[in-house]
């Protein structure tokens, strides 16, 4: 009888752990999807002001991810995945900003 109770308890604890880990992964996935959306918007940006606003959104997402990591809503492995996506978005923003600056520079007399 005790073995059955222990088995049920361990099974229940394993189930709770699995749900917790899935929730952490879902949180990280949500942030990665937001970053992918921002990358698309960055690539379509038509002004330096728009790039600045999108970079501000990127930093706000980064700040929230750090808070979620600190409060265990995201696991360290998911954070590593997120940082790759975030760094890619920052590179795309920098490239788009350079391209816009160059196109503005060609119109100066």
C-alpha cells in the first residue's frame, strides 16, 4: 500500500514538474515570436525614428525576459535561445539603420 502511495505521489510531482517546465518553454516561445515579429517590422522600417522605436521595443522585451528569468518563469536554456534571437534582431536593426542613413546621405547636397 505504501508503495502505491509513493508511486502516485512521485507521479503527481513529476506531472507538476513537467507542467512547470512546459510553462517556462511557452513563455520563452512567446518572447521569441515577439522578436521575430519585430525583425519583420524592422526590415520594413522607413525612417530612423521608426528604427529607434523598434529598438526600444526590443530592449523592453529583453528587460522583461531578464525579470522572467530571475523569477523562474523562463529556464536558462530558453534564455540562451532567446538571446540568439534578440542578438539577431539587434543586428538586423543596425543593418537597417545603416542602410537608411546611407540612403539619406545620398540625398544631401
